[in-house]
C-alpha cells in the first residue's frame, strides 16, 4: 500500500533458556558404559597383579641371594677345614708319622676348597647385584642382607580350599574375569544398537522484548528413534564381539587351569621340601660325626687322610 513501510522493526527480543535432553531408554549406551566400567576394573586388577609379581620376584631373588650367602659361609668353613687338615698333615709328615702322599692329598683338597670358595663368593656378588637392580637401588649402593626370616605357619588348607582362595585373590584371574564381563557387555551394547531409543527433550526460560517484561515459557517433547536399516554393519560388529568374547572365555579357562596346577605343584613341593629337609638334617649330623671320627683316627695315625677327605666331601 502506498505509504506502508516495506520493513518493520527492528524489535528487541530477549530469550534466556535452559535446554535438557535425556535418553530414557538406550540399551546400547547402558551396556557400553558397563563395558567400560569392567575394562577399568580389569586395568586396576592388572596393575595390582603387576605389583604382586614384582613383590614375588623381589622376594624370590632375596631368598636366592640368602642361599648364595649361606653357600659362601659353607664354602669358607670347608676351606678352613681343609686348611686345618693340611696343617695337621704337614705336622704329621714332619714327624714321620704319615707318608708324603697324604700331605699331597691334603694340599690338593685345600686347593679345591679354595677355588670353590672363590667361585661361590663370585656367584653371591652377582646375586646381590641382580637383587639391587630389581629393587632399584642407586648404582654402587652397598647393602647387607638380613638372614632372619619370619616363621611361616604350616598351611592348614586343603588343596581344594587353596585353589578356591587362589581363584578369589589372584589379581590376574580377577582381571581376566572382568575382561569377560566387559566383552559380554560390549556384545549386549551392539545388540542394543538395533533396538529403539526413547529420548525426552525439554527447555525452560524467559522470553520477551526486554528482561523486565519477559514471560516464563517451557516446552517438553519426546522422541523415539527406531533403526530401520544398517546393512551388514551391526551383524559384522556382533560377529567381532562374539569372537572377542570367545577369546576372553578361553583365556579365563586357560588361566584357571594354570592356577590349579600351580597350587597343586606348590603343595607337592612343600611336602617334598619338608621331607628332604628332615633327611638332610639327619644326614648332616651323621656326616659330621663320621668326619669327626675320621679326623681323630687320622690324627692317631690309624688311617690315611683319604678317609678324612672322603668324609669331608660327603659333608659338603
């Protein structure tokens, strides 16, 4: 119309609003979150298992180093015994009581024990260096070993009880179980992608020409999303999830069998070690008495030092 403006405005519009969108039913997201929670727990268990392995390895090396130290003490004691026998044979030879061959045997035995003591001492120093490296000590750090070990109580568990406790406390086994649960949740999440999703959208705010004359408004709406066609994508992901789940289940079964045989082997080792320890203590006492008698007979000139050296070797 003549005189009517072609443009109207501008007008001031004030609109402050808060939007909210919430999935009410979304099985894919629910199971996906559960899968990630199981993966986090599996990682935590794996970390704990790594710490347990470091503790076990360090303790094992410490015991091996203590054993090497004991072998050094034993070798030095045998060297001192051989030195005493050599000195005794030298005195008897000078007095004409024994033949020269006996003195030669004593000298050979002394050389053998000296070489053995040197070799064992070298092995002990190598074991100490390996232990220091595992513990992360500074380079060149000197340290000494404490041979006092705590008394361990006799196991009061049966084999089945020990196996059950191992399944419950072994961090590596619990981590494997968590990975199975994560694979199961991942598979359920993939299945949930083919199901409808219900979402609720809402907003609330103030709208008007200015903040002073604005009015409150709100809106609420619901939406249902239904997958219609995804091609072979969903089936391919489901087959991949099934393969991963089968792999995780096989890992659990393999680890379960490994733990069972480890516990059973440990029970056999404990029983065998106890028997061997008792027999070794009796044999040591008998060999010590036999060596003492052989030394006395050699000192009296009744026998040659062959018998003494033989008993000395048995005691070692």
